[in-house]
C-alpha cells in the first residue's frame, strides 16, 4: 500500500493564512514554532499546536451558526 500525504491545502492562496494561523496557535499554547523544519518538537508540543488549531476552528464554526 502506497503512503500518500493528504495534508495539502486545497486552495493554494490560503497557504500563508494557514501558516499564520499555525503560528498564532503555537504562540497561544507556548510552543516555540519556527518557520521551516520543526523536527525538534516533541509529539506533545506538535499535538498541542494541532489541537489548538482544531479548537479555534470549532469555536469559529459555532460562532458562525449562532
């Protein structure tokens, strides 16, 4: 079975906005995220950034349906 990466941005113009969003989420949870390679992060740190991003997306959606 081939390993495929589905982590691509569907709208290429959104890449910069997603990078900014990721940096903001990292800052909020206290993770020192830098541009480029972040292989020195622990799984916990990386997961907390992703979790914060999902939390903010859910909050945004909930606010939009009110």
